[in-house]
């Protein structure tokens, strides 16, 4: 279960064996079933999750009951309510398993310990945070300036083969379009 996170870490930084051993020692294995929630609004967030296997979605539900998907997480992605985790405040998000999933979690206090005892992991998480910020900015700009087809192509590039794993209405929600509009776009690729 630790092979994928080890590779992910070495793709970004070069920790010592001791640093890696310390990091792995604070991770916990978590298994969730399709439809199960990792997080609901109002919960103080104690963990962040690395996806070893499976697919999850993070979303916000507004006062009218409309869902707004913020993120999908597939293998080798981190997921959580990062604002609530870092600031130790109640979550505003739901995190739900779209498929049965195997995850590794890290608890907030243990992450702070890692930062102190193996500072190279500050760099690892800074790199991930920077990449996430850039991706979020690109997503916002894409929504503002691109049509549905171009946004769908970008989505498929960011989440390879996810269209086979996620319902059409969830992808449409993420892209900010109707399921019917997305279906029309998807048909252009098949025809």
C-alpha cells in the first residue's frame, strides 16, 4: 500500500531513508466503500488523505441544496478540506467515495511533527500546494474563457480515463454545465 506514496514522494523530493521511514510511520490505512463519506460539513478536520486506489469527490452544498464539485481525487492524488485541515476549523465540504477506495491518512499533529523532524517534507507539501493553486487558477480561467468542449478536454487531461469512472452528471457539475450539454460534447468525440 505504501509503494505508490513512496514513488509520489520521490517524484517530488529526495528524502533520506530515515525521513521516509518517519513519514510512513505516521500514515494510517483507511478503506472506504462506494458512497461512504470521509468528511461532512461541521466536522473539525483531523486528516488529509492520499488515494492509493479508488476515486473520491469533494463538494460544497449550498443553501438551496445544490452540489458544487470542487475536486475529484484518483490514484496518487491528495484530498481533503485543506482550509479546514490547516486552520483546524470545521469543514464546509463533503468528501464522498465514488468507488471503493484505499487511502493513506496523515493526522494534523503528526504532519506538524514531520515538518519539525524531517523538514524536507515541508518542501514536498509546498510543491503540492503550489501545483494545486496553479491548477485551481487554471480551472477558474478556463471556466471564464473556454467553451464546454475545451474545458472537457482539459478535464480529461487532468483526470485520465476518469470519464469511465465518474457519472456524467458529476463531470458536468464539476465543469459548470448541464449534463445534456456535456453529453452533446462527448458525442462529438465518438462521431
